[in-house]
């Protein structure tokens, strides 16, 4: 009885393996070619697209280069990645 169960399990596993291989072959997408690629000049890296400003980093206690986040209006230190509130926003809110 045990050899019959073993042979049945082996046949089932072989059928599942063959079905998986067939399903993977069937579902392979066709190559898209160049139609989905962007044409024109390449975009700058994300950090290069941000406004950069020299500002004092409170975490490092020195002047470093910061990038200005446009949505939350914070300065992000490019050395330590800590955030600093934007001083321009504080001046505009006081007026």
C-alpha cells in the first residue's frame, strides 16, 4: 500500500510541476519594445530636481546643503537626512 501512495504522490507532484511550467509559459507577456519608453531628454535625478539651499543643520551643528520639500515646506539635510522647519514659512506666517 505504501508504494502505491508514493507513486500516486509522485504522479500528482509531476502533474502539478508540469501545470505550473505550462501556466508560466502561457502567461509570459510579449515584449513591449520602445513604445512605453520615454522619449526626449532624460529627467534629472530626484535630488537634483529639488531646490537646494545652504542652511544650518541642528543635528550636525554646522552649515550643510539642504533640499526644500515643496509640499510640507521643510528643509531636508542631504548629509544626515534630518528635517528642519523652513524659516521662510515662519516669516510668512508671522506677518
